[in-house]
C-alpha cells in the first residue's frame, strides 16, 4: 500500500497515521539544581583561603563558566571601568561582565600573593583547579 492510499484510507476511516518512527525521541531538559542566596552567602562568608574565596566570588559575582575563570588574565580586568573582558567564551565569542566593588577588593587582596600572567593558573593545571572548585562546592553541600 502506498503513502497516498494509506493517507486516503486513514482520512476515510478517521484514523491517525503513526509517524513516530520518523522523529527522534525528545529528551527532557531539566534545569540544574542551584543554591539559594543564603547558601551562596554562607559559602562565600565561610571560605577562608584567599585563592578559594577569589575563585568562588569570581564565578558567582560575574557568572563565569569554569573554563572562562581558568583563562582569565590580569590584563582582562579593567578596574577603572569596573569590567572584566572574557575572551573566547562559549561559541568563541568575547563578552564583557561587570566587576563588583567587593570582588575587586578580593581580587586585589589575592593579587598580593601571586605574580602570574593568569590569575588562577600557574602551569595550566586546569584539571586540578576544576577538582578543587568542585570539591569546595561538594564540601559546602555535605557540611551545610
């Protein structure tokens, strides 16, 4: 039976034509779980290590992805204009984010301890930094 006669018969018999096999199944896109404002404040206030505090504040305050944080350079921060330039972000696009005063103070305090071209990387040890950041979040979640 060809498609035309099948369609005609379906219209006459008021049947639905099953075409599900032509389309791939949709995957549900669930939103990720996220922290409340109180949990974020607790996380940031209870972080004592300068490096960890700078990392967490930068990710949260500027809405950075971890890869953007790892590629952040000192020259990307324009404190006079209170902006940070993010180079080659998702989709290889550059973007500019605002730099809050509190974050600027934290970054200046952290900068006293480093002497590098990049802010958070010493020798491109991205995996170690990623593990460090995720373990920080995990500790906070587990310990409340």
